[in-house]
């Protein structure tokens, strides 16, 4: 959340850039184009569709309006998609053993860099502050 929070405005800009006059959400085709062509994160359409499907785990009612529910991506699901792509792209593999030790925030940073750069935007680093909430030990 610390990494995503400062980048929400930029990610919203990317998300909304795929809107059209009568379409106010990204669809599966937009996701494939973003991940395989625009950001060049994934090599194959099937990998982008896999990440798209995994980000749709929030569908509660599958029978009523399922076409609209499954084919379009809400902004919250777009944020989930970023995490799913990070996990998929940098999954541990025998030919890339360094990805096994890579922490998830670092994987996500690489994904955000690529996605935000499609609209000439830069990733913002989190503003982490340490708050000392302990009480003084004056009773002793």
C-alpha cells in the first residue's frame, strides 16, 4: 500500500487513457495491449489474459451481468492487476534464480515504472515516516 498510494494519480491517468466515448473502463483487449505492446512487460497475449483473469477474483455474482463483470476492469482491479503482473513476470524460474530472492515491492516497482512510462510519468517513492509511539518510562 505504501508503494501504490503515491502512484494512484499516475495509475489512474494510465487507466483512463484507455477509455472511449461510451466505454469508461478498461477491457481485456486494453489490458493485453498495455501489457504486451505499450509497456512491453509480457511477451504473449495468453500471459496478459492470465493476469487479467487473476485480477478478477473480486467477482461475487457470476450469473447476472457476467459479461460486463468479467470483460471490464474496475480501477481497483487494475491495481490488483499490477500486483498480479509483478508476481507473474518475476516468478522464480530455473533460468532466472535471482527473481526468487527479489522482494515483492521491488518487483512491483519495476512494473509501475514500465506502466507509468507509457504516459511519460515517473513512479513516486513512498513517503515512509517512523512514528515513535512509546511512552516514557518515568514510572520507574
